């Protein structure tokens, strides 16, 4: 009863609008299979839902707890409730937090997939992904478990992209970026400037072609300029040839050994 929760990078991330208080986007997500958290269900007599391995994160704010609570409320499955009186969730964290690599979302998605399998939930994968979108915009990508996908809307539209995943190097500075703050600055400073025609057709191009053709990380990721304002120290860690993932703070590039 073990599952891995891989990190992701955004090969490109373009904001397409703002509706109902949330940004819409078009992005290419790609899994990073050699950087992952591990989630295990371990036999244990528990008085309440128990998570170990996430120090400093109150249970109510843990994405795994949010996923468990949502599944309970939605399915009403008594076997699911009973299962976690006899098992605890143990997480081995490897993905850094506030790094643009989707660690919390991946944990939630992997947890939901493992519960789906172990507890034989009577719910389809698409419905499971719809539930995941209530936890976070990136969660549906991790529930579908595609190695590469175009993600759009509020994050709930996930379409597999047929390509061999790139071997990637990841560099995470010793700072974190607050996602909410980055999006707030983007809305205030950059939202009026978005031009959908400037990235028309990007979702059809292989990731390596995008990285080769568009060498400026600011053009590939709309959130990068906002992240530089939210986290000025990021400028100290910029490196030529490296791209920016999500709302940061991680950089990535295709591995020269791949």
C-alpha cells in the first residue's frame, strides 16, 4: 500500500484570463519521475485520521487531509472511514515546498489514487479528478497521472500530450515563493497585458521544441515576472539556459546527459 507522488514542471505557463475570482491558464505539465514523495498506508489503530511525515503543516491545511475529508463527505463510504481507523498515512517528503513543483498537489492526487485502488471506491477517474480540483488547481493532473499533458481552464481540463518525457535537471534556491502572492501581483500588474495570440498553437508543439525556440523564461512562464516582484532574491539565482516552473521558486532545464 505504497505510491509515489512525482514532482512536475511547467514547460510553459500562460494566463488566459480571470473568472469568478480565479485565473484561467494554458500550460504544459511534465512529470519529474526521479523527484517524488512517497505515501504509504501503514497498519495502526488510530482514533482519528493520522498523517506522519509532514512536520510544520497543521493537519487541517494538509492536502492529504483535505482529500480524505472530501472523499468522505462526497462518497459516504463507511469502508473508507473504517479503513483509516486501522491505518495511518506516512509521507516521505522529497519535493521542496513553495518551489513550483506541485508537491502538495501531487501528494493529494497520489493519495486519492491509492485510496481509489485500496478501498475500491465506486467512482470513476474523471469524477475523482473533478473532486481533486476542489483541493487545488494542479491536483487533476496528478490524478490522471499523465507524464506530459496540456492543462487548461482552472486546471480541471487535462489532456495527455504524446511525447517522451524530457530528462530534467531541477535547481531549487533556498527560498520559497508564496503562490497566492505571486498570483495577486500578476493580477494587479500583468493581467491587462495578456495576449492569447502570442502563444497560439503552443499546446501542439513538443516540449523540447518550445524550450529550444523560446529561450526567454519570462516569455514561457507568465508568472515569472510576478514571482521576481514577490521574491526579489530570485534574481540572485537566475542562470542562463534555465527555465522557471509554476509560481516558483524552482528552475529547470533539459539534462545534458539525457
